[in-house]
C-alpha cells in the first residue's frame, strides 16, 4: 500500500487524538502523566500513570526513521515511559526498529469504506445523537470498556459536544447503554471510541451505531471512513471485528505495536 494512502487513512485518527489530548484538564494531566507531542505527521501520546493502557500510550502516524524515533524516545523518556509505535505492517522502518531492540506485539487491523446512506439494522434500542449534557454517561461507558479509572470520565466524555466530534448513542428507554463516535477531519472520518454496557451486549447496539455513523458521514459529505480493532486471535471472541465487517468495511492492513526496550530517564 502506498505511504500516501496510509497517511490518508490514519490522518483522521491522528487528528482525533490530537483534539482529545488538547482537552485534557491540567489537573488530570498532572495526576496521570497525560501528554502528547507532534512528531512528523503523527502523534505520540502517553499516560505515564496508566502504563498498561494501550489506548493512552502509543505513537500513531509516526514514521520509523532515525530522526522520528529519536524524538519519540526522547518524549517517552521525559515521561518515564517506554516508547510504543503503531506501524503499518510492511512499512519502511521495521528493520530500524529491530536494530533499536523494539519488539513487535499485538496488532490492530485498519478497515476502510466509503460513506453511504444505509438502512438501519434491526435493533430494539433507540439510536441518536448524544447531547453534550450526557458527556459523563459517555465517559462512564468508555472507562468501563477500556478498563480505565473513573477519574477520566469527564475528559473522555467531553467528546460529546466538541467540534468535529459526532457522538452517537443507543438508548434503552432514557438510559444510554452504548456509544460510538465519528470524528470528521477534512474529507475523512474516524469511527472511534465504541463502548457498550455489558448488560446490553448482544442486542445489536454497535451494528446500529456503525450504520448510523456511516450514514452520518455520507450526509456530512465525507469521502473516506476508517476504523480499527484488534486482530483476530484463534479461540478468542471477536464481536468488534465481525461488526465492522458486517458494516461493509474491509480490512486493508495490520498495524502492530512495536515496544521499545527501556525508558530513558
């Protein structure tokens, strides 16, 4: 795949992370060591107090060149963390990573499709836009889905109502039980931050939210959509992967996480 295509697919995701990190409250940033930095066309992000969270600790869209890796390692070292780079499988630079003692780990798979008007799939839940006033409900679903502290609820929930974010939800009566967002960036869109209350899984919420976001992207005039989820592992459940395929998105590449050996103090 040409590097230009990869950049186009990852640009909305990079921009969405940049926007979210810009919204982190200073007190929260200080308590959990949350920070980010632009490196080339990409973004490096850390939450040093939550080192086990892959969502909050990785670099995205950063090329594996000596100059970019020097910058990534300096940034991670300044925060006492290990550099982690998400890099498209087969991209240039894998040899440099090995020479620097990075180890390749679990991969996320990137999917894409063009927006289109879609008929909503059968779902007993009501799907609609989440108002800004329900941001904490969005944040609560997200921290529980991603195993994060409740302290992060206001920050993660702030995507409801932020410019360029379109936060949709599935409701059981008045209660928000699932969410998924579309971040619009130029002509592209990123389908991110999907989460469902465990008590309401298996009811088709994420299928309905995917269809609603794809239709919304079409109405917004976007021309490209991208989303990612973890690669399939034999014997492990893969509902997210299956839902994304069912919504007409096709896998285009794997994006393994490369982890540096030691932080630089």
